[in-house]
C-alpha cells in the first residue's frame, strides 16, 4: 500500500511572507541551503500557520503564529522550539527543529523551522492509495492509542523538560484557565457553554498523575508511513505540550474522536470514523487503560472538559475573524461549532456516556 503524502497548497491571501527576507534569514541560519526559495502552505490548520519551504530540493517546515491572535500565552514559538529540541533525541517522532527566529523584521512574528517528515496524514477525506479494510483501520487506531501511551511513559525529567511542570493542581488550573480564555474571547451568549462551565467548576477531580502531555493529540497531528499506515513516523503540533495529568490528554483525544452516529459538528474529522474496524471512544479509552494501568472510571469529566476546551479554541479563532484580524472565510460560521460542542458536552452530562 502506497498512500499519498500530505501535500501543501498555494499560500492564502494575506499570509505570504516576504520571500527575499525569509530566504536571506534561512541561508544564514541553516548551513548548506543553496538555491531559490519556494513557499507553499499546509491549509488545514486553524491555529498556527504552517508552511512548506523548498530550497534547492531540500524541504523544511516553518511554523508561525496566526495573524491577529489575542491570546498572549498561546503560539509561543520559542517554547515549542525548546520542547522539540529536548524531545526529538528521545522521541524521534517529534520533528527535528533547525532554527528559531526571534527577529520580528523577517516575518512580522517569531517563527521556527524544522525538518519535514514526509508521510500520510488522515483527515476528513480518505487519501489516495489508502486501503480502508477493517484490519488496516483497526491497526491505525491501535497504533494511535499505543503511541499516546508510549508518549505518556517518556522520562521527561531525563529529557530536560521538568521545568514545564508547575506546582499545584493541573486539572484545576486547566479548568479555571480555559474558562478565563473563553471569557476573554466571547462574542455571543451561548447558554450551553455557560452550563458546561458551571458543571466543570463543580466537578473537577484531583490530578491522577503527571506525565508529558501533547494536549492536541489527534489523527491530523500524526504522520503515518505511506507504505504501512499502521506505523506512526511523526507527531506534529507541540504548541500546547506540557507536564500534566495524562487523563486530560486522553480526554482531548476523545474530544476529537468522532463516531459514525455523532453527526457533523463542523470540526475536522478523520474519515476513519465511518469505516469498518474503527474503535469507539470507549474502546480507545479501554485500550489506553490496559496499556497504562490508569483508572478511567471518571472518563465523563475528561471528555466533557475536552469538548469545552475545543469550543474555547474555536471561539478564539472566531473572535479573530469577527475582529477582522484574519480573512480566512473558513472561520465565518465557527460560532455554530462552539454551540455544537457545547450541546455535545451537555448530552454527555445527561447520558453519562462518552
């Protein structure tokens, strides 16, 4: 099986960098680059902007913050570069960083450059060449969960990432922090979100432990081997990586994990959700528990929080659009996604099932 690799497209309007300045910087910062610079853009992300740079046949990936971001604590390119620098030597699936640019004159924002991992990424549409047999689909799902369990088993202290850990309750800090972020980006009154926030404040548990957590682990942040898509060769988007409760990370994954009968929330979905052999959210959590020995009896909280966090992220993007800080028309209807995620969370609260 040879699956088509993830390919970029033309750069969106208003998001093309100054090519001359960027080329000068790159050739001064990364040894061995020779030839003209060509730039394309990976279009599917909703947060940080990701570009494919080709210089004389060598492929690099550039990450920079979105235009008009209001969240000061997010999109920290220096932090993400530091995490990858420490993580890549012990976890090769994390991309190798090559350069960090803090000169705002080059691109109007800080950014970093890393090696490209060439492979397949599973999104809403089945990529060309993917054999969606039940065995392959199940194999992809199981590899995905096993990789999350392995990530949570890394020795983050030995990697030099212990400084990411903060004192106090991670779960409490996350609940209060994301509620605050929602208030800072709110544009509309969404009653279901208010109900979810009230429940979260009254029902958060104590931390179950502390591991390295990715905080955005989903299929479209995972790169698969094009010859064997049940093999993970890369994990992308480490923007929110930290040290925290691993069950919160599992919850985030479940928040993105769409089942066949869920309906369309308007968020990015992996086409596997409609294929035979796909694991359910409960099966994902059960396999994770078997691999790690962790107690998932309070799974409802982690799932509801994940849906709320995703709603806040969508709300922040919608805020930028409403303020005229981005021209990306994909964002025009995102307020309905916020409400839809709130409705999903309330449905979980009422049914008690994920």
